[in-house]
């Protein structure tokens, strides 16, 4: 029987590469149950936008973006990135407090990232501006801060060069910002944990509903098996993932992978699901995301 080809979107980052190490090998290192996966490597902002258009059968997604695609996709129970008392960071050239950020211009990695949603829960709604500080798009009345979008791996340099007052870091920039001489203002994952007692659900995987219930279940099972394989063969999987780590040596790559590929990644569990519901409920109450009510999951076996 011919294999069925599916598009699998994920970020070109060590944690996602680690998760899908087994599936990226030729031949795959696990039983793919008749499916073949074409790995589509793009930044999370691009993947969020593609999910809104329903382009990929399986894709990584920011939890912030999920309410906009819930009609087309279901979340899989595996593949999550949870910040349990850590997460994206706001950094500046000079020491600042959270209150100092009000009215400032912050470089962000994307408007649909969970990092940006959480930042707005902390400060209030932001106003998009161009590189000259002029408002773009929808005008926000009395915005708490201004922002513009910068490629996530360019944000440290962007802040260092004075092109923004602060930067919102995701991915490995969380481990390397001090090398650039930048100062931490707030870790949004720490803020969320102190406030709610829950981990911050940053990202997950979702699968397109039009595949049908049977295929959705089979593919989700394969994804979990891939994650488990990498955890069981950590050294080889980390070495593979290292090629996707900017400014990371093997030790830092292993640390970064450990932050975002762990027991949470195998299954959200009750607390993970509670965290997603809480985050999206608060976002909806603040008028930042649509209210989608109860969230359904495809639970890996």
C-alpha cells in the first residue's frame, strides 16, 4: 500500500528538531503506520499564519493562535512546549522594571505568539507601529506600549542597536541574551506561574480535522512515539538538534531541549489542559482572542 504523504510544519529550532528526530531520518526510526512526513521548517509566526489558511495537515502552533484555527484543527495531546516557571523574556539595554516598559517600543517575534499574548496580559494592549514610530493598522485607544515585529533571532541585535526600547525573546535567545549585554526585565513564564500556579502553555501541535478521526488518531500516536524515541535516545537526538541551534553549544542545546521537550511534551495532562483553558479565557476576557469555549484534543495512546 502506498504511503500517505502529510505536511508536518515545525520551527527550525532545537526543541522541535529534537521531537521529530526519528521522523526526519531516512528511513524513519519508528513505525510511521503508512504515513510519510514532509518536514516544513518555518518560523512560528509563519506557521501560525499558514494554520489560519489551513495549509498544512499537521503543524506547530502558538497557543495564542489556536482560537483562530480551532474550526479547522484539533490540538494533539502531545508536542507541547510548556514554560513551567520560565518562558519568553523581555530584555532591555539598561535595567528597567515592568512599569518602565509602559509607553515604550518593544520588538516582538509575532502578533500570534503566546509570548505576545502574555505580554499584553501583563501590560495591557499594545499599538503596532512602523520603524519610525507611526501607528499601523488598527488604532488602539490609550495603548500600554508600542510594538513592531522583528524576526525572532534578530531581536537581541535590534535592541542592542537601539532600534527598540525592549525586546521579547523566544527560543534560544532566552539562554544567550546576557552574552549580548542585555538585561532581563520580566520572564513572562515566571510571572504567569506566580499569578496562576500553572505552567505557561507556549506552543503545541495541531492536526487538521478533515483528515478524519481515524487518521487524526493514528498520526497523533506516531507523533508521540517520535517524541518518546528522542527522549529514549537523547544523546543522538540532541546532536541532530544541535544543527538548528543558533549560538548554542551541545551543553546549552541539551539545556534548551530539556526546557521544552519533557513530560509535558508527551501529554499536557490535566494541569496542562487547565493552563491552556485559563490562558485563552483570560485572553478572551481582555478582548485579545476569540472565546472558543471548551477545547478538544486528540489524545495519543
